[in-house]
C-alpha cells in the first residue's frame, strides 16, 4: 500500500468520525497521530508542540480571561441591560425586537469576544421575548445565530488573539481593525432583518420614548463602561490585550459583587418595568454572590478546555500538512491566479468553503499561515487581510453543514437545527455583501489604526 493510499485512508476515516459527531479536537488529534506514525515522527514532537503553545503563548492567556468576562457580564445582569437599551432604541421599527437582538449581540461581543457565548447569551434571553412578540420561532433562533457571528470580529476577539499569535501581528491593531467591519456586519444584518420582518408583518411595535431610551441607557452604564475600558486601554496602549482581559475580569467580579450587596442592602427589586424604576435601581444590576463565582469560573473553564487543546493540536496539524506539501499545493494554486483581486477572491473562496466544514479556529490555524503571505506578496495589507480572513471564517458559523452558531442557537432555543437553515439565508446574503465591501475598501479596516489610517 502506497503512502498516498494510507494518507487517503486516514483522512477518509477521520472524516467519517467527524460526520458521526466526534468532537473536532479528537478528529484532528486522530489524524495527527496517524500521520505521525506514517511519517515516522516521534510522538514526542506532538508533546513538545503542545507544551510550546501552552507555556510560551502569553497572548493566548487573554482567551480564557475574555471568556470568563463574558460569563461574568451575563451572570451579573449587565448583558440584559444592554439588550434592554437596544430594544428601547429600535422597538418602534418593524422588526425592532429582532434588530435589537442583533444590536445586543454587537454590544455583548464588545465584552465577551466569543461567537458561541454571544449566541447563547442573547438567544436564551431574547428568543422567548421574540416569540411572544409575534416572531416566527425559527426566524428568532436564526437571528440569534446570525448575531453571534460578530462575536469574533468586534473587539476584543478571541480569534484575533489567535491570528495575531500565529502571524506575529500586533493584537491591539487587529482589535482596532475589527471595529468598523463588525459594526457594518451588524448594520447589514439589521437591514436584512427589517426587510424580512416588514414582508411578513412580524413584531409588535412600541412607541419611541426618549425617556425610555435614556433610562435603559443609564441602566446599561456598567456595560458601556466595560466596553469603553477595553477599547480605551488597548487603543491608547495603556495595557496589552492580555492585560485588558485581566482588567475586565476584575471589573466584572467587582461590579457583580458590589451590585448584589447594594441591591440586597437597599432591597431594590429587579423585576420592575423601566417606567417604574427609580434612578438608584437603574444604576444597580442584580449581581452575584461569592459562592456563585466558582460555578461561573467552571463554566468558562469548560469552554477554554475545549478551545485550548484544539489550538495546540491544530498547530501540529499545520506542521504535518507542511511536511506533506499541502501548503505548497494550496499556495501554488492561489499564486497561479495572478494579480491582486484574483488572489484575494481565491483566498476568500477557500476560507468560505473551509468555514462550511470546520470551526474558525482550525481554519485560522491551518490556512492563515498559507494564505496571508501570498496575499501580502500581491500587496494586500496584513492587517486588512486578517479582517477579510476572519470575517469570512465568521460567516461559516451560520453556513451548513457545520454552522456552529446554528447548533448553539438550536440548543438554547429548542428549535431543531434543520428548521433554522431557511431563515439564515437572508443573513448570509447580508454578511457576504458586507464581506466583499470590506475586501474592496481597505480603509474600512485600516482607518482607525493611527500609523495606517492617520
């Protein structure tokens, strides 16, 4: 049996395992182990690579901290206040609650940095409200899934941290580069949402009340403060993204504990309508207690425990692909396309197709080191290409057959996976349109980076 036949057999075998529902981490690990035996690589190499990722990757420390920040913000009630503010601003428009859920996803993403956390949090909070408000339950769940795509684009972003770590790019610049594209993704999905809701007559309207907008905005002050703290610290260079993650974790713990103490000490009810709230009760969220913190940390640790080994084993997979010549094949194919736009659009096509079958993490780890240097060779700015690459990877979150956000939304809403697919199509068109806009206009990614856009 030839080596090519064995490689094919191993690849087909792990593909079958993936289709059977085996976790992606184990699928990649099985492939890596099989290839290591075939290429006569010592398994010590795999252990050394894993150790290097976990011990030398200071930038990756921000990942578990931002995941923990998202859970703290959600558990304290700050995320709910952000969604209330979004609804007060948009509830007077047809489809306003659905558009508000997309806006809430953008606001929550600016704290959590995670697509799955954004989808799960906003979906569990607003899906029941949307169904009560006259929206189709399938559309409501699909909206939460689509909104979660900005979780890895709007800073702080876990996947930008991984990309910067792999490609040796300043993570603070990557964060800033994601601000405008992330906002455009939200606006594009809002437009698609409005059109669909207008055509179907979905959603009950509420009157636009400047007082309600003011009250809910005042009530969300802790969320706005957390967003501003992260962006200010990173943009001004006061602290690195890893330090910013630590600062926001500290802020989340202090805000949650202090708010709980104050709300209980002054017996401030949390179930009143905004029109009935006093100014003091608006300023204080529900918070959490010290005994609840270990449970919050454990939930974050479980997510980190899934992502970190996947990063490590994907690094080894990247090394083996290089030995097999796969990177050279892909590189030669993309390079053969010719000029700037041909290479750029070919790379985008590869990222889009890969995102349909893989999660953004292995897509980034495997393809970014191949495609980024080729794009740079034809004149694509590395920071600009990072945004193009990761926006394309984020679209994969709602693109079957993988569509991680669709699985998350299905889990938190109870709507079967396949019933969501029809209602993701308008959001896919909107996101792809924004993606090409971002690719064709570099200034959308680079304008806010002082040394580039200034």
